């Protein structure tokens, strides 16, 4: 049936109208993309920001503190100003490696598009209970933190009154505060790792300021209740993250929120045969955010999970500009080198960098990565093959906060053409897991 639908031609097609998709669309339009289309499965633009009513957004990009909806609205207004075609309520079913996109909607039925360039900006989803293998009944009262956030902030429902939060991701920390402000009692935030996976500012503002205990190196080992959750059993874990017998504690509660990680939504990426990075669970990209499939770009949380939406926007602007150039027929030339994860580094992005050409005006390249654990007074080293070419000291490096490293044009121009490796010098830093 799909073959019977003639594809419409479009220069740049963007999948997703969250913060990544909107920023990419703005950049592509400003870069000269003539035919530009954004497809969004939700009924409104803005993505996850619509339910993030707390402030703290926009400090880097706009130099002012905004709520999530306020931040999104600035991009929505700019999209309207530029006359960009955004179609909501449209679900993309398939993307091929030659950029043929199949979508469906109530209004238009089945539609197909042949794009000059495709930008993947589908965002991420929360890891569900099924991925944790926690024993216990399948009773009511167990929610992902983002689902609870949507219930309270958008739909006006209160999930429960006595709450335990498993995991210390940013959404879970923020929901600890939100549930408290709505009158619930948050009994504990339980984290299996010896450090929080959220931003330090959220630990302070959402837990410490409300006297909510953070139980590190603990996890939920049992769930109790038939129709509705009645309690959970919490236990301490060892260095292998296995429960320690004799440390179990029963906590009476009616609600369990799960904040146990985010997963990039890359089902469509895989359909397009886009190679994936095991560490980020997103696509392998170069410094223009182009994947290994020519003409397909990826940005935002579908590429790698970010801490701040400001950085999502900055990355997506770059992807939009590059996609517009590709659709015009501009192709990158020259050799690509790989960026590899060294000791203490997880998910360095981009994974490939193009060496500057003589006719290029090279720009600094920002490499983002997450430390494997918490380091104090660490040294981040860049190795060109076996030769150290750059080093920078960092007071604190933690998995909960994305680390960045800027490679200057001078440094890029002097690369030998071998792989470069980002490495945290453990001899000059302390890993909290072992301390």
C-alpha cells in the first residue's frame, strides 16, 4: 500500500518538534532551506518542555531563567515568524537509508516524503519497570517520574500521597520537590549507585531544601500490594550492585516513582540503517551531526541524553545548518578521524571529526562526554594516537553532569590523522566508587 502513495519532495524533513526539532528547523530555515517540513506525533509543539513547569531553563542560551513552557514558546514563536511548516498529530512509521519517510495522520492518512536531508530529533523515553526486574506484584501506584510529572502539571491528577522515588535522575529529583509542594510526603530518594545521576543543583534544591533523604548505594528489592501499592523493601547494595543480606528495610508507601534512566528513541534511526553507539545508545555522528548514512542527521536526546536544554538547542542549530547545506548539494571533503572513549570516559560525541581543509575556516569542535564515575581534581587528556596533544584540569567530574572539551582550530589543524582518544587520568583524580 505504501508503494501506491507518491512521495512529496522536500529539502529538509525533521522528525520531532521538541526543543531539538524546533531549533534544527529554525537553523535550517535561516540557512536557506527552501522546502522545510517538521513532523510531530503529539498535538502540540514543545515536546517534554510543555510539562516542565519549573524554572532553570535558558540561562546559557537566553541569559535569563525561564520555565520549560516559556523556553519552548520562544522557539515556537520563531518558527511561526519564519513560516516553517510544522504538522502535529503525525506519526512517522518508517525512514529509509535513501531518506524516504513514511508517515500517517488522521488529517492526511498515509503520506510519503522524499527528503534531501533528514534530521532525527525524536528525543528519548524513560526506562520502564520491566527493565529493572524488581520482584513483586503488578499493583497500581507505580509510575515513571515523567508520567507522574505529566499527570500533575498537565492533567491535574495527583498520583499519590506517600512516595518513594527509585533513582536520582533529574526528573526524579524535580518530582521529589513537586510532590512535596503538592502535599505529598516523599519518604526517600533511593539510588543504587554511590553517587547521584542528577545535577548537583537539583540535589540541593529538590532534596536538601526539603529534608528528603538520598539513600546512595541502596535499591528497591521488593514491591508489596495487590490492588494498590502498600510498601516497598529497600536494601543496601555492595560494589557489584547486589543487595546485602540483612540490610532490608520495609517502607510503607502508596506510590513508587521510577527515575532510572532515559533511552534515546532510535527505532526510526535503526530502520534507516543508522549505525549506533553502544555507550550513548544514539547514532554515530561527525562534527556536523551527520550520521554514517549520508544525508541523515541526529541531534538532541535521540543522539545522547543531555542535562540542559540549552545544549540541546546549540547542538540542533548546528545540525539544522548542516542539513540545509547537504540538501543544497554541499558535501564534506577530506579525511575523518575517530574520537574514542579512553579510560574513565563514556560516550564521547561526536565520534568522528573532519580534518580542516586548506579552503576551510575551521571552527572549534566541542566534544561532550560523561565520566564513568565521580572524579576530583581530574586531568582530561587528549591523545593523538599515543601522543598527548592537550590536557585540561577539572575540579569535579561526575556522571550526572555532561562534561565538555573544546578542540581549537590550531589543535585540529595539527592532528596527525590518527584516532584521538579522550582520557581521564585516574592517577591524578579520585574515583568515588573506590574512595
